[in-house]
C-alpha cells in the first residue's frame, strides 16, 4: 500500500510541476504574441493549462490519431480562451513549445522528472 501511495504522490508532483511550467511558458507566449488588451493573467492561463492537460490526456487514449485530435483541440482551446484567430493561436502554441523545450533543457527537467 505504501508503494501505491508513493507512486501516486510522485505522479501528482510531476503533474503539478509540469502544469506550473506549462502555464508559465504559455503565459510568456501569449504576452509575446497577443496585443496588450487580449492578454490574460497568470491564474487564467493556469486554468487554461489545466483544462488543456486534462482534455489532451483523454484524447491521447484514442489510437493512432489521438495526438492529432489533441493538438487541434489544444489550439482551438487557446483560440477560444484568448479570443483570437487561428494563426495567433498556432503562434502561441508553437512559441510555448519552443520556450518549453528550451526551459526544460536548461533546467534538466526531463532528467529531474524521471527521478520523481
């Protein structure tokens, strides 16, 4: 029973760390891409990251095309959340991905999260 609790605690910690990092990266991306009047606060972006994580996690369970459906839903969610067009939503998603890869590499998060 202790092992199961430890595994669930580890999974929860990974999820929370990943969620916060994704929210920060998404928040920075929307500041870069969007005009000032369309920018959202950090807590709003954190909620967006949480909703996106939950939705895409379920969609990834669909064999073969789940990742593609998840990507489209994620971009649509960004588009709707920030009340912007498809191109700006795609730009936010791409910039967030690039910044996330850089931050993850600089912080060694792949290695760190594999040990938690």
